[in-house]
């Protein structure tokens, strides 16, 4: 049952869903590259056919990984007001030409075919990206993400790039986000117990913003305190990210991982080569 204090359940980070599927059995580096390639292709494609290919690729990942698509639909529903707001801005203030066909005028504003198509593509693109990101967090655990990122950045170590520092920053960030959501839940419940206004009475963005503002200071103070405690604990245990580190689990590629990389690269290239609508 949903609650107005449910921040942790609404946080996508850390919602890993283990499955005995073909996609979950693939190398974490191949899975991470697949998501990066699809995200890049969907973001930069300019053709409806490219967006359709991205949608089919995302649905194929959900099918191969056997993860539920319902969380992705919930994420789209939460972000829908913001997406529609951007679509309206695209319609009203988007790029237009004098030769564009105007099919509706309202308050001395002309809505052209170009603006309507751009707004529709924006809504579809954002919805697919949210679905892709939801599948990403459900198919890769935080430890797999950091391990894959470490191995993918390994070649840059020859150029004195601090890959251990970067992967440690990513890992700490991924671990901290669910903790911040849990901290926000506790703070909101404490404020409501002391008479804070946390009742839901319809959709009112101003009232929702007023609820969030009192959470900022205690969350920032507690986050800094936790970060300081963790830094002292790491320093006490002699942690040094600059030293060469080993891993208990060694990642190994096989031909199925290579096939996944090839399909992801092909999808990205096909979406990138798609022509413009106009």
C-alpha cells in the first residue's frame, strides 16, 4: 500500500531483481555497455523509426531478463506531469519555419505540424528512457555496476587516470542514495508526528514543494555526518584507492557476451543513422 512517506520505495537505485535469465547470466560489462549504447542511441536519434527501434530493444531486454515492467510504468506515471510540461514548451516555443503547416491557433499562438511531432517524440523518448533506466537498475546490482565500470575503465589506467577513485565515488553514490531516501522517510514521519502538514489533498505542486523544503536541512546535515563517519572509518582501516586492487571474482567474456555487445552496437548505429523527419 502506497504512503505519503514512501520515499525509499519510489527510489529506483538499488531495486535489483535477481533472475535466472539469459540476460542476467551475461557479463556485467556487456550488460552495462548494452544499456549505455541503447541510452545513447535513443537520446540522439532524430527519426521516429529510430525511436521505435529503441522501444523494441528495451522491450526485448525486459523479455530476456524476465523482470516486471510495472515499475517502469509507475516511473513514467510519476514523471508524466514534467514530461507533458516540456512537451507544451516544445509546442509553444519550439523551432519553426514560415513554411510549416499550421493546423491550430490559440491565443495568437500557432501550433504547427513540426512542433506537434517534436512534442510527441519528446514524450515517447522520455518514456522509453525512463523504462530503460528502470530495467538498468533491475538487471544490474550496485556491485556489478562498479565492477563492470572498473574493468571498462581499466585501459585508461595507462594514462594515469584514477579509475579506483572514480569507481569508489560511483559505488559510494549508489549506496548513499537509498540511505538518503530512508533518511527522508524518517524525517518526514518525525515532522508529521510533531504537527507538520503532510496530508495529501489533491495535486498541488506548491504545497508539495513546501513539504520538501523543511527536509533539505536535516537531510544535508545527516548526510554530511554519515559521510564524515565513513571517511574516518575508511582512513582507520588503511584504505587507499591509489594502490593496485584485486578482485575476488574475475570477469570473463564468452561468445554470448560478444553477441550481446554486437546487437547493442548495431542497434545504436541503426538509431544513429536514422534520417531526420523533415
